[in-house]
């Protein structure tokens, strides 16, 4: 995707061949800054503090974190330490575990001297694979959008929650890939962008992406979505997912469940875009997914830009009021119209997923 005419991915290897470079998403939309990661600890901190976020990007970042660890120390002890440290950085997104298992299984049998090169090579492959997966999710979702009939006017109105665009992946995005492809194909499409409190990934990231790419959009308060659906101003909802169970339950940014309920009540399709590493075949029920509880200051404080251009952080709660901050919720499969994957579109069910991924059958 492009930023002011320059193509970017969210993560890439620097000119020296070892330093990893990433876009600092905590500073968007007001500042565009590229950070350098030179150590595994840099990668762990970047994942934990959400300099990088989004399930696919977290996986790619963890892979490069393993490579940075091997570049410094290719011992078995460091391999174990890097795996453990990076695994603890974010608990909900299953892509993190998938990427770390992939790297550990690759590196453990290798001679120590070959581990660093192999780790960098595999991390780059994971990034390329993610970009291609997301492009194919976009193609499959585009087919669904082409079949939609606008409820009012001539343009298609979508509603999305959080950020599942290219900033959440290596490129293209998951849920937003079909929207980008529809826009690029000349389909008149407009997106209602939930602000997505408390971290405002919709207002600060999705809106920033759309503005840079020229996709028509409008930012709304999180609680406005149901009203728009009742008024016939939403043709479909689409979100990403940090973890999807074997039976099709979807774990995504807090507030997604409420949008799915409103869509169901108003007969509006609710789609979820996901790459295969986001499917957790070991879990059947969404209730078993660990839900990350983040720091209360994400609720009690908010950052913004003043009229003078200064970016400041302010308190929004009364002094002494406590805050809770569950970061994700689970949308039951019964509320999901369809899952959009790189292999095609399927019902949100075990049978639906196995129709696309038969190799995951228990009998396989």
C-alpha cells in the first residue's frame, strides 16, 4: 500500500540486512515514524506496547524477533529464551504462537551456525506469504461485494470495527482487503469506520489508511453503528479476527460482538476476513480463548493533537475512578454470515472451515 505515493509494508529488513524496520503505529495518525529493531527485546517491546499490532503482523514481527535473537546468540538457550519471551508479549492473537512454533521447529534441528540466516530467510517468507494471503482474501471478498445490492442510493456502505487493514498485516489487510479491491475496481463503496475505543484503532489507523489510499469513509462513534443499520445505511459489516476457533467462533477487538448482534437483528451480512494462521484448530469453543486485559490507562487517558499541532495526552475520567480494559470479545459463529479466507468463503462452522482446510480433519 502507499503512503503519500510511496509504497510501504508494515515491517521490512533494513539496508544492513539485520536491522528490522517497522512503522510505529502508536504515533499515527499524527506522526509517521519508522522504528529500528536491533534486538529481540526491541521486537518484544514493540509487540507488547502495540508499536506493531494486528494478528498477522504480530506473527511476522515475532518471526523477525527470533531472527534478531539468533543473530546475537545462536545457542539452544537463546532459542528457548526468545521463544518464551516473545510468546508472553501478547496472549490473544494465535498468529504469535503459530509463527514462533514455525521458527522454533525450523531452527532447533539446524547447526547453530546456520540458524541466523535460516531465521531471517523464514521471517521474510512469512511476510511475503502474509501479503499474498491477504491479497487473495481481498479477491474472495470482492466477489461477495459485487453481489450486494445497496439499500439506499447507489454506493455500497460497509461498516468495520478496529483496524484490519494493511497496518494490521504485512500488506493489504484482512477485512479491509476486499474493500481496497472493490475501490480499486471502481465499485462505489463507502465505509463507516468505528472509532474503536479505547485505543481508537479505527479513528487513528483505519481512517488514516483510507485517507492515504483515497477510500471514501466516515468515522463514527462506536455506539452509532446500530442506529445506522436501523436506518438502512449499512449494507454489510466486515471485521478481522485475532483468533477463530475450530467451530467458527471469532475473537476480535472489544465491541465486535455488539456490532454482530446489531447486524443480526437488522438482517445485515456480518463477514469476517481471516488468514489460516488465525485459525486455532485446538480450540472449539470461543469461551476458551484467553482474553487480554490491558492497562486501565488506555481507558482513562487519550492522546490528541491540539490546534497548535502539539500532540498531548489527557485524562478523561474523574480522579479516583477505576477502569477495566478487556481488549477482545468473542462473537459466536451463529452471528457470522461467512468467513472469508485465502482459500475461499465458507460458513462459520467446523464443517465450513474443514471444507476449505480438509487437512485439519481429525481423521486426516
